[in-house]
């Protein structure tokens, strides 16, 4: 169960600038679009105008937009791996996933990103440069998961996306830093 929770946490960080996870632990994102420090360019999706809010009833609300700044053609390979700060050093974390093509998984209700992709107007690959998706105060509902106490601390997750553009393979990466704290 902990591995599934870790995977959902990782994948939600890819699509959401704030956590939707409720419980006795909170997720505080400290940097959402950091360089991976591995020589790869940053992912060409601008989500700077996308935010999650909480309404008066405590429900998570998705508001704003994100835009594809470059083409994302089918297949889109996805690789995620984490590091965790332990005793002052970054060590390999427990979260990892490698998908050769996420295009057929975009509308899979079992995938954690479905909270967002299920609301999108375009739900099939390819996503062309300039394509954007907008959300206006969309109630997201509950995530139905909690973060185990053993997850408290500082984390970073690298997300690598590999696509074909003009007959060449491109790999991009984004790193997200976050802290899990007890409340």
C-alpha cells in the first residue's frame, strides 16, 4: 500500500502545483519546476497559471490553465524517480515508475493524473505546441489517500518525458521539491 501511495504522490506532483491530499500530514511544495541538474532541458509545459484552491466546504478546486510550449507526439515515454533527504544527504527514494507510453493511459481512471486529464478537452495524443487546457473553479473531490507518517521529510522527484519531434528523440526533465509535514 505504501508503494502505491508513493506512486500517486509522485504523479500528482507532475500535474498539480499544490497537493490535494488531506489528512494528518500535509504536502508543502517548495519548488515546482526546478532544473534536474542532469543536463536535460526542462519540460515544455507551462503550468504557472494553474492552481488548486480550497473552497468553503473544504473541497479542492482547480483553476487556471496550462499550455504545451512544444509538440508532445505519441508515444510519450514517462519516467519518474525520487530522492529523499536522510541524515543530510539525498538518497534514492522509494518512488519510481517507467512507462514507455502514457498516451493510452491518459483517461485510465486508475491513474492518479486522471483527476486532471479526465477534465481536459483534448484527451488523446498528440498535444501540439500552443495547445492549452483551462479550468474554471472545477471541484476536484477527494483523493482518498493519506500520507503515511514514515513519509515526513524533504523529497525531490525527477520526471523525465521522452518524445519524438521532427524525427528526433527529445528527453526533458523537471524536478519538484516538497516537504511532508505532520499537522
